[in-house]
């Protein structure tokens, strides 16, 4: 088959069917997709692992299961082992009888079947279900310069920005196709030009800005463009565990409140450390974020609850999944908050979500028992999957995740406000 794009001999052979009809079709789809975006070549995927966004066995995803079956039958499995987004249900998370019934009998009826398919296709570990796959405990951490075929927006923006890998914001199916065929169209964030910043964001706040709020403000302003942040290094110091956690939450908010796939932080992220302002395009626009701007953004969030004064029924923390550092510091904060209010347990049912591997490591430390004593539930689910149905949508849920706020009826509060609500609320 002849196409406009310049292909290597290997890529052309796949397109001509050397690895079977299905992979030829997959290659053709990727080539056509790339041509739409002006790509004139395909780049080999170089990361050790892939990451899949589709982790939930929704009844409605028939075509995905069919494609998976075809790939398994053609032996396309295990070319690139992968992690996947979080599981949608966990019996430890508080839910009503009716919610359970809907989850199990109407929504996620194909969960076991789909997990079985994922295992056959190359899931890196039986429990490799998390959006924060890049954390050390999970082990899917791309190297700088690696080319990826990922799709989970919070993971893509982290891999590009904090790890210096190269990945476009793909759809779930393009992600899967790129991974099984081992090549992705070369355009956008894979190229040096596409990684240049077209916005300078000057952070001029009087205290460390809330990660989720700053990310939201920048996402809504720059949309899919690349921002270069100056002034944030003052609050982050160096790229240690706390800074990585901050950037994880910040990035997820830029990616969901806008469509950011890459940001640079002066003095902090790898490309900005090496190339500095050479990364900024000549005609870059400027956005100044100060305390008043963050307050304006916060005040602009609509409250989707029917009864705006309702008492929260549930609190979700960990979208994206929490890091070990975050679980530890939050355990201390919740304990302190409870001591201050004279309570033994949290006042609102509260769920912290994290990767199964992070939960395991956390529970092996004394902090695991300490958090349990506060009444906080630890779970591996995706809060969005829990919320995404009319029954849960009616519940007054609070969160400090701007991604969860954007896609569901959950109400956003800052971390400090959440702490007050869960440790003092209800008095
Ligand atoms: Fe992760 Fe689910 Fe939030 S995949 S980023 S916990 S929406």
C-alpha cells in the first residue's frame, strides 16, 4: 500500500501485512490519523511500558472488546506490557444498596471479562490499575526522551513535563493501536517545535499557590497550548517528592480544565532546567497569576448540587491517585485536625484513592494503621467512575480535585478547606 508519509522499511512492511491483517489495518489507521495532523513520518515507541486509559468493563464498550479479541487472536499481545487506569468499583468505598446494584448489574458488568482480556494482552501486573502509573511503586516510569503512546491525560502531561518523555494527547483507541504496532505518528508534542511554549505564566502569588487551582487557571487560559511558568520554582524549591506530588495535581488540573499536554516550570522541570527560556516561542503571550486571579477562578466554579447548603455525604481525595508522600502528610494533617476539634474519627465519610502498589507500601508503614484509626477509607478506585451515574451524581460530594469537579457534580474546596470539613464538619 502506498501512502504519502515517509515510512521506514519496517513500518512499510507492517502496513503491507508482514505481521498480519489486523496489524496492517492498525498501522494504516495510525498513518491516516497522523496525516490529518500533518505528520510526515512515524516514530518508534521507545518506552518499556504503555499505559491504557480504558480500565473499566462498561457494557457499552463492545467494539473495544472486539478489537482486543482480534489482537489477542493475532498474537499482538505483550509487545509492550502496560498499566491501565484505576478500577471503577471497590466494595470498601461507601455506597448505597442501589448504587451497588447499578454498578454491578448495569454499568460494569464486563469488568472481570475485560480484566481477563487485559491480562492476555499484556497487563504488566494483576494490580497495575492506576492513573499515577509513573510513581516508583508502580514502576511504569518513562525515561527522558522516551516516545510514548499513552492517553490518560493526567499521566500524559506528567510524563511530558516532569519526566521529559514525549507523548501526544491520544484517544484510548489510538493509544492501544500505537502500543501494539510499536509506532506513533510524529507530530505535536513529539517534536522539538511542538514542545516550545507559546505562553509565559508569571506566578506572583504571596503564598504557595494551591496546585489544583493554579492548574485550573492556567488550563482555562492556555487551553491546549504549552505554558512556561516563571516564579513557581520559588515555592517548589527542587524536584523532590513533594514537588513531584504538587506537579502531578497541578498538571491534571491543566489537562482537564484545559487540554494541556505539556508545561515547563523554570528551574524545575527537566527541559526547562536545561534549555531555560530558549523553550519559549518568540511571540509568546503572557498570563499573570496573582492571589486575586486565583480567587477569581475559584469563585467562577459553578456549584452543581441541587441543595447548595447540603451537608456533604462523601469526600474524595486522590484524583489523580495520591502519592506515598501525600498519603503520609495527609495522615498527619487529618490526625492534627481531629486533635484540634476533639474528634476521634472524620466527620464526613472520606475516601483517599491511590495505586494498589502505593497502598500496599503505605499500609506496611505505621501510617497505614494511623490513617485507618481516623476513619478514612483507602481505595484503589477512580472517583470519577464512581460519580459518573445519575445516582451518585445526586450526592453532595466534596473534593479538592479540579478534574473531579470538572467532570462530575462534586464540589471543589481547597486542601485546607477540605481538612476543616472532614475533621470539624458536622459540629
Ligand atoms: Fe485518575 Fe480517575 Fe482522576 S483516572 S485522574 S482518579 S478521573
